């Protein structure tokens, strides 16, 4: 990789290429599957991947990116834990001539020349899909009390899934009576749901920004002597195996898919940008939604 001079853009054969990747952490089933997909894809391609886990901290990601710049890797990829605060370090990468690929989550930088490409889901659309199901499911209801388990504060999927949901759940009969972060973890979802249940006797629906928090909410609802999926309906995002199992069991009512299998596409993008080829600035992941019947059907072949 790199060799002398500009750092990026000088790689020859794949065997030569070095990619540095900074992962968010290991907060959810989704994240574990994402890490596996990325590590597996680079291994299959015979490309050296330097991997670091930021344990949910932006400062750790910034440190990792700076160290990749110093090591003159050919490409830097990362999944930004939060949306804001990246301009300085992205500028450092740009000045060093190292292309950056945003993976899974985006940044809110005004200057899109700071990165080569953004590969990941449309989180606003995911929130809208959850909201459309809610509109249909509660078409005949007079009043619907919703509690929301938000993802990590400041993270693109938390911001956008909240926004998308509110874009379509607009009827006056719907009220989000409580909304708090559960940090995308099962423990966080459980803890916040316990507090929601104590403070609000009438909850009709949980909107959880990921399966793990929905699974935590199920535990809290059951501990309170209620039946998840019946007494309180639950809609989540991701469609990882544990979430799909809960959906098949009727404990979750609907899941919007968010695919973590970004590895093979990331390899392709990294090879192209390292070779100085053009890539699309935005590559959107294709996704579906699941009802209980669809979950039962999909589960046997589910990879993650
Ligand atoms: O939905 C959640 C994970 O950024 C899309 O992060 C990802 C989200 C995913 O912790 O489970």
C-alpha cells in the first residue's frame, strides 16, 4: 500500500491494498452481522483490513482515522457513530490523499468532497415504512398512545427513523407520549421501557428504532404482566434473526428490514476508489419489510 508520497491512489494489485475500517462498536445483532460481513468480504477478496472497534465513542473513531492516515492506508472506511463533528478529520484524510467511504451511517458535512461515497440504507424511508404499517394497523382506532425507543442520540439512523415515522404518522389520533434513547441495545430498551410502563398506564404501541431495543421492551412488558404483540403492539427496524424469531412468535408485530450485509459492496467501492475510478456518491441498500407470516417463511434461510 501507499509507499511514498500521497498515500492513497497508488495501490497496484489487490494483494497490495490496505483498507482501514473504524466500526461503531458491538451494540446490536445488526452490528455483529455487519462486522462479520465486512471482515469476511475483505478476507475473501484477499485485501488487508485494519479493523478497529470504537466502542460507541466518536473520539475513538477520530483517533482510529488519524492513525490510518498516519499509516498511509489506501482507503479509509467508517460507520460514523454520530452525524456531526467530522469535518476536521475528514479534511485531514483528504489532504493526505486518502479516499474515505462512509459505510452504513452518514455525516452531516456540507462539503461532500470530504468523502468518496456513502454506502448504506435510507433511514428516513425505513421510518416511513414503520409509520405506514402503523397507519394501517390502527386505521379503526380512535386514540393511539405511542412510545418510542430511539437509537443512539445524534446517530443518523436515530435522527432519520424518528423523522420518517413522523412524516407519515400525522393523524391527530396518534400521540407519541414518550420518546427516549435506548442506545440501540437490548439492555437500554428494557430499562427505558420499564420506566415508560411505570409512567404511562395506557401504551398501545412501541416504535423501537432497532430489533434489540424491541427485544428489551418485550422483556419489560412481560415482566409487567402484559402480552407483547397483543396488549402492546411493537414495530421495529433491522430484521436480525432474534427480531425475526420474535416476529414469528407474535411478540413483535412488524419489522422494517435494514441490511447489515454491506461487506461485498464495500470491497467493490474500496477497490474502485483506490484505483482512482469513479464511484457513485450515494449507494442505497435495498430492503423490504416483514409481517409475521413473511418472517416465518424467511427465517430458515436467514443468514444473520
Ligand atoms: O439499525 C442498529 C445498529 O446503523 C443501521 O445501528 C445501523 C443501526 C442498526 O446498532 O441495530
